[in-house]
C-alpha cells in the first residue's frame, strides 16, 4: 500500500499524525483525494438535535442521562 502510494497522512485534531489507506482506484482524468477525516463520535450531535427542534434543555437532559455524548 505504501509503495503504491495508496496511503496518506493527515493530522486529526490534537491526536497527531494519522496514516490511513486512501481511495484504492485511480482515474487518469479524475484524481482522488481525501479532503478530511470522518467526524468523531458525537461531534455533530448537538447540531443535528438543534436542527430537529430540540432545545438546549433537551440536549442537556439527554447528556445527563447518558443517552448522547
């Protein structure tokens, strides 16, 4: 994988560098790249719940119960 350049290195948040496998197909006219890493667990929970109509009080109660991160 490394010899064929199918890996890339990114620096996610405070965890330091992370090397991972990229897209395994290559196209002559359409180069591929990884723009960013996947979201962390719970990273967008508040945003989604607010969008769905939950209040900050609802979100706090869900966190207190351990239902969300």
